[in-house]
C-alpha cells in the first residue's frame, strides 16, 4: 500500500458515512417515485422559478440518486455529481454537453473501445473533429492542445494501461482553455483524484469498482458546479440516460466497501506483478502502481500482460478454473480477456484493431478471491498450455 494513510482513512470514512433520514435509517431509502407532488401552488411556482430545489421528476432529480451523487462528489473532491444509466451514458452525455460541430477533441490512444466508437460513429458524423495522441504526446507537447475544445483522457488507458502525468497535461490544457475530461474508472477515487491534479471533469463507469458486485450497470460524472449544471440542464434531461433509484442504492452500498476492496485488489495485483516478472513466458506486464505518475496512489486489480509465442492462449484460457472468460471488470470475480478475441471482432474496425494491440496480450481482472488460489490457477493453466 502506498503511503497515503491520511487520505485513505478520510475517504474510507466518507464512503461509509451514514445518510441519515428521519427514521434513523443508515442506508438511503429507495424512493421509487417518478414524480414529486407539491404542497400548494406557491411551492410549485417557487420550484419552477428556481427559488427552491424540491425534486420534480426522477428523470432529473431523485433523492436516492442524489444521496449517491453527494458521496461521489465528495470522494472525487468535486463540487457536484450526476449519476447516469451507464458509464457510456455518462461519457456521451458529458461530451455532448460541451461540443458543437466544428469543435475538436484530442483523445488518448487505447481509449475504452465504446468511447472510441462514440467518437468515430457519433461525434465525427456530427462534425466534431477527433484526433488521437499517445500518452507521451499529451505529456510532452504543450502545443498539442492548441485549438482543441476537449481533451479526453484515461489514466491509465484501457488494455495497455499506460499511466499519464495528469498534472502536466492539465497545465497544458489550462494554457489553451481546454476542458479536460478523464475516465477514472480504473483507479477509483481511492487511488486517484484527478480534480486535485487540475482535471476539470471526472467520469466513471460505476459498473466497475464503485459497484464492485457485477450486478449493476451505471455511470457518474463529477466536476465543478458550473460544469455539472450545464450537463444537468442539457444532456441529462434531453438525452434522458438517468440513473435509476434502485441502481443508486446498490452503488451507495458498493461505496461502503470500496476502500477495503481496493486494498485487497491491490494486494493480489502486487503479488501477481512480483511473480509474473520471473516467469519466462511473460514478456511484458502492463500494471501501473503507486507513484508511477504524480497523484497515483495504488495499483488496481485490472492489468494486462504479454506472453511469448510459446503460450497457446486459447488452451491457457480454457484451462483456468477460477478466472472466468468475459468482458467488464471491477467486480469480486476474476476474469480473463484475451486480446485475440477483441482483434477477431467482426464489423467496423474497433479500437484494439485501430490502435494495434499485441495479439499475445491478455487482460486480467484480479478479483477478491484468495490470491494464492488465483496464482495457483494461473500457473497450472500456463503449465498445460506451453508448447
Ligand atoms: C474504462 C471504461 N470506461 C467506460 C466503460 C463503459 O461503462 P459501462 O459499461 O458502464 O457503460 C467501460 C466498460 O467496460 C470501461 O472499461
């Protein structure tokens, strides 16, 4: 564990904080109501005129969703947050709130595949220019963001897990008045708080570590009051991809254990990184950890590694007992995703094909099972699949 006890203790306490209601309930009630009636005409008019903030309609405001948003805003050190129906809803609704035809987005390479598809299949046809740049281009070229409206970042990025010096990039962005957005799903607020590093808007697929139980699809965006108001006024009501009260309840429940889960994911990831380094079949490990870039406080359980040609990857995948084959990540269960499967995808070019992912790469999601059991499973499967 990196030396961040103060921050971590404060966050763990915050994430388990009680959301009191009149009955003393220690979990937020699920307010399963589409609309909220007003006591009298004056209360209704006051709300419409902006003189009160009583909820009107769950597409825009709901108390259970608000409870989740309040904790997320504090956890990410932002002023406000909005929950969404999915991570990609948070991403698309946020990008669309800030972009118009003719604007340019500078996006990091190896971005999450559906974010790439959103850029290519939605933003580009609507007249938004999109360019992709490596992590080091973002870090070292202060003029890269000249004439750019939005810098869209992930640190680390997907599949290759390259971390970025966000302090440096946000400095370049400020110079050019660029709005910076980052997908912080991998680190979670336990291991990285990008707003503290100068980033404007933080996005999460809450389906991953925030939920932690692989039973929810959701997203959240955190930022300043101004940025959040813009999204709440525009794309939240008009695209309507709102978070549901029951999902918000599950996410708040997930947040209670986020800090403890991230510690466990990190302990297992550290064990794997140490031991993988001595396996002759492993060419490269992509797994950033504490202090690899400023502000990164830990190593999450999602990583990738590249095997040498001696490993039969389909055979290896099928020999695993505890690791399941599948997409997504961040839950309690360990998963493997071979790059080959992504590279074999039919249809239009996906991001893995576009950015060129090594075919011998496999992504591991290290879950909450016993680390030694996972390691034994991994090495047993490897033994049976080496030529
Ligand atoms: C890094 C990252 N961002 C965003 C998403 C999209 O989130 P969701 O599936 O909740 O829409 C994913 C999903 O896999 C992801 O891995």
